[in-house]
């Protein structure tokens, strides 16, 4: 049974966004209805147990939190051919859980270079969901401020800018991520420079800036998506049923980022990354931290395929587990979110 883009909705917001899904796109704008172009994915079946609940001993927290360790992940790799596996799961999943109506929300937080964007796109593709790249919003705000001569420390100026930021995300090729348009201009590459990375971290540390961008993130995700960022599991979507905290060692993350930046010295990349992580972790408002109920995924020794398989498996297991999916997620509209105010 093919899923219909059942929820066309007009978002009357100034901040225009287009979420993307591979093979299609989610186009969202002030003057346009939401229309979902779903992928061929949409699987939500059980793929085998990969994930044990383990104490977070490494952090000494004493809390009982799930951890997708390398050992557990061995069992998470897909079995059989991708096509067979997918078609079986799609059939089963669509009978039980029509993907569009689920309002399935998967959040992935973690530090720079952990693999959030890469993994989010592929998990989204699997479930037929759009992706919400929250970091791109902060990055575009930083770029816009720079171009307009607004200091990255000018909180009122940044809030005013955020309120009328002409930003749009558009689906790009299947191989790449979404294109980011600022004032009609493609800034996809421009927002990924080290300078704008630093700026995004600075502007995102300001409480009023975060507050001004909070509601739009919730509205955009209301009908389901894979969202990636820093504070999604803790502040933006504390009620999300599927939370992951994706990380990797500093050295691994820096090496990954260096590979993306032509000619960058590893030491410089590592220094910038550490500085940004430290600011993201220590800011007073919505710091980057693992939610108590987020599954920890350490990708230091895992390739992206393994991480994707683990997350897909964990979500699928939860959806088809004894408790079933979370109430209010499977039929009709998702329950109205009730989120705490931004602290
Ligand atoms: N598990 C992984 N193993 C190896 N490389 C990865 C992995 N996940 C992502 N990458 C690569 O690392 C780089 C950074 O990944 P990205 O998804 O942009 O991270 P983030 O969004 O967390 O900053 C990309 O070039 C990506 O291809
Ligand atoms: N939900 C989010 C997402 C990003 N950010 C900020 O935006 C910056 C850029 O985010 P990003 O996800 O694009 O960064 P990378 O992980 O891609 O390097 C981060 O360093 C954070 O300071 C945030 O504060 N909260």
C-alpha cells in the first residue's frame, strides 16, 4: 500500500525551509504547501537485535543507558541482499505502520564530524522521511550576519535577523545533501567553511537566538523526520521516542573533517573542532549533551554503513517490540508536543 503525502499543510512562517528526502523532497515555504516526496524506503520492521541496554560505565554515570557498542553492532549489519531485505520490510512495515502517518521522529545529536548528517540522510532514506539539518540553520544565520555586518555577539541584532531570514533548503542530488539557499543564493558550500563553523557556534550560544529558532524546528518536524543537531534530544524534542547520540574520538572526527576541507592542516582542524565542541558543551543554554534516554553510538571504529544499520535496527526493533510504537505516533496526527520552555 503506497503511502500518500497525506499531510499537506501550509506553514505560514517567515523562515522558509525545505526539508529534503532522497529521491524526492519536502518543500516547505511561506507561500507553498508542504508536499512530501518520499523515497523508496519506508521500512520499519525488525531486523534483528543489535542493541543491548548497558550501563554507561565509561562515563561513570551509573545510569542505565543503551549503548550501541562495536560488539553489539556486529549483529546489526543487514542480512541478505539489500533489495530483498528492504522489500520484505517495506511490505511488512507498510501494512502495520504507514510511514507518512506515523509522524516518526528520530533525533541524532552529537559533536562535529561524528557523522550525523551522513547517517541522518541514510536513515531518513530508509524510513522514507525528510531530514532536518538544524546546524545549517545556525550556519546560515552566521553567514547572513557576517554579510550584513552584524557581530556574532550581537544578540538583539541576530534575533532580528533570525526573524526574517530568507533561508530555504532544497533537495539536491541523491548523492549529496540538501542545497541551502539564502535569499535565493546557493550557500551550501559557503556555510561549511571553518569561519562559518566558528560563527555558527558563537551565534548558537546566545539564548535569545536559540529561542528564536526553537519553534520553527518543532514545527518542521511535526509530521516526522530525522533531525540532527546538538540539543534535539534534550531541549528541542525531549519527547522524541528515538534518540541517538552519535560520537567518535576527537582524532577520528578531525580526520574526517580534514578530508572534507581541501588543504587544511589536521592540527588546525582539530583545534577548531575542539574549540567549537567545548563551546557547544559548556554554553549555559541547551548545551550539547547526551539525553538520558538517548542511545550512544560511538562511530570511531565503525563505517557509516554499520552506524546506519545499527540505528535503523534499533528504531525498527522499538517500533515492532512488545511495547509497540509510542502512543499517538501511528495513527492520525502526532500528539501535540508539549515541550518545556528553553531554559
Ligand atoms: N562512520 C563513519 N566512518 C567514516 N566516515 C564517516 C562516518 N560517518 C561520516 N563519515 C564521514 O565523515 C565526514 C563528516 O561526517 P558528517 O556526517 O558531516 O558529520 P557531522 O554531521 O556529525 O558533522 C563526512 O565526510 C562523512 O562522509
Ligand atoms: N541543534 C543545533 C545544531 C547546531 N548547533 C550549532 O551549530 C554549529 C554547526 O552545527 P553543524 O551540525 O552544522 O556542525 P557540524 O557537526 O556539521 O560540524 C554547531 O557547532 C553548534 O554550535 C547548535 O547549537 N544546535
